[in-house]
C-alpha cells in the first residue's frame, strides 16, 4: 500500500448504461458495489460494469465487473 496522497484511491464507473445508477451503487471510497433494488431477469440476464480506480497521484486502472 502507498502512503500519503498516493494511498488514497477513489473508485468510479467508467462507462455506464442509463439504468446502471438505478440498479447499482458504488462506494467511491472503498469500491464496494451494492444493489439499489432487486435485479429483474426480464430487464437483463447479466450486467457488465467498467470500473476505474484512481489514486491521488493521478495513476489509474480499469477493470470490468460482470
């Protein structure tokens, strides 16, 4: 783990569909993804989210969460 400003990481959704924020909530400090409401199989049988983690020094990386 980095110290100081480089040790402070913030998380965000990089690309989202319009409904993503209605279904998923992202804790920007710890990166935890939780459901805002129950999933509906008729709306979609799977979801893919692209997340980004950025430290205080400007470095970042992305990952897909399915």
